[in-house]
C-alpha cells in the first residue's frame, strides 16, 4: 500500500507543476459555473420541444378537444398520465412540467378572466423560463377555441342558453334583475339560432392579423394556477445550484483527460520503464495512477461544492447522497481515465482522441447543450453518456431530493461504466507493456 501511495503522490505533484493542466482541472470548471450561473440567474433557455404531461381531471369532450389542439403545437410533446405520475416525473427531471385540466374545465369552455382556476401548471423549478412559454401556448389554444365558438352562431346560441341556466346562482342580483338577464339571454340565444351560418359575418383577415396580439394580451387573464413541483426548501433557489453540478462534470473531464495523457507521456519519456526496473509492479503503477486521479477528482468536487455553498449559496441538503454522487462520479472517471490512456501510443494521439470522445459525451449528456434543445434521437442515446448519469446523481443529491433508492440507479450506472472502462484499459495497457 505504501508503494501505491508513493506513486499517487508522485502523480499529484506532477499535476500541480503542470499549470496548463491544472487550469483545466480546477479554474475552468469554476469559471464555467460562475459565468453561466450569473448569465441565467434571472432565468434563461428556450422552450422548443418541451415534453410535458397532461392530466385530464375534467374528462369531458371539451377537455379532450383542448388536449388534442394543444398537442398540435410543434413546440410541445404531450404525455397523458395521472397526477401522481406526472408530479413524480417532473420532480425527477424527466418532464419539464405538467398541465392539469381541473374539474369544471368543460363548463368554463376555456373562458378568460375567471376567478376560479381551470388549469394548473406544475413546473420544474429549474425550468422557470418555460413556464411563461407554456402559459402562452395554453392561452393560444383557449383563444382559438373561443374564436371557433363565436364564429358559429349556433354555438354562440348554445353558450348563451347555457349561461342563462346559471342566472339563479348569480350573486348581487335581485329577482327582477335575474329575470331581465334570463330573458335577455334567452332572446339572444333564439336570435343566434335563427341566423344563417353562411350569412354570419366573420372578418378572418382582421382576426388573423391581430391573433398574436390578442393572445398576448389575454394570456395574463387565463385562469391558471402555477405550483412548484419541488418543495421550496429543496428546489434550486438560483441558477448556481443548477450549473455547479455541470461544472463538477467539467472538472472530472479535465482530470480524466490529464491523467490519461500523463500515463502515455511517462511511457514516451522513459519514466514508466525506470519504474518497471525498480521494485514496483505493474499493478502498483496502475493502482497509484488510479488513486491519484481519484484524489484529484474528489478534490475538484469538494472545492467546487465548498465555493458554491459558502459564496454562491448552493445548498447541501443531504450529505450522504452528495457523497454517494461525487464518489461514484469520481470512480467512474478514474475508469474513463484508464480507457482514455490506451486510445493511442503517443501523448498527442491520446490527448486528441480523449478530448474528442469526452466532448461528444459531454454534448449528448447535457454538459454543453441543455437536454431540452436536443432532438429526440440524441435524448435517447444520451443514456450512454456518463455525464448524464453524473448530473442525475449530483443534482438528485443537491436539490432534486432523490430518495436513497432513487440515488441507486445513477450511482450504479456510474460504477458499472467506470469498472468497464478501467478493465478494458488495464487489459490493453498490459498487452502493450508486455
């Protein structure tokens, strides 16, 4: 064990002397977190191709038609499920939000400026920017349905007749006023029923030209209730709590690439040969390299968490889950380091191929491009990226409030991925060395 520790200390000392490599391992991820956390502190991102859940608690023909029209939007992808399932999916980050059509939605017919909410949005706290966009889409569908109703005189007559049946429940009206209102609505309903649809005036050109303005003006009056899916105590309070986990992934990427290239450099300059002549076995060399990389990875994670916690207010709500997330991520990238080190026979080849592969994994894993902007096929293959699972583990520990059982999946995938890469790297390295 003393030989392994000696080898690990040697590699850590070499890392501290490599100023350029030290920058990519420590300062770059910190600057990444500060920059994007500051830029998106007030909200950011886009709302294209949002995947949301729809909960139909009204179960009427009107609610079914509303959902069908909402699904026609190219910016939304709908998944119908129960409220409990929708809440759980949004809380775990699988969906951006859910839209619940509350009981009585069909009776309101999507009317605006109602005091009683008829729609409910459950939003992931990290996706606040999308909440306004989603409300705009809901207002658009409601406005389109109202426009469709009022373009048909028979439909207008039916609505007036239905409204007349509710006069007895109007507050603030005496019996004479209620009778007058009932008679007025009945007469108007009869008039609409007698109107020829072909003669009904419908200036579509004027309506179409003002549709966007009307939707924008009335979206604020749409009776929507917005709720936070995550409890305020555990939800992200700032963009820094979202981007520091991403910064941790960049720090781990830098460690894996730096130590992977150093193993090849030692072979090129003869250090590895001198170590083999000394009373140090191949297993000691590899174990020392792995331990040094693991210590560096843990150091980067701890440094970023300490800075994020004490300077930028990043909370650590569950220390055990945080330790599970960073230790499993560090072990995974130790294995990746070993796999990267056998990608070529020269330092330049390993550095180029290593960073090329790691950057692709970071792109599809969500460290460079938010998952919501990705095409469906990229979202599907993103499960092969350890970056995605690392983000799930650390976000779940910091603010997504993952339970212990929920933490086991990303932690298990990270450990399995790291073990596979490390095994492959050791086998290839041993064959080349022999």
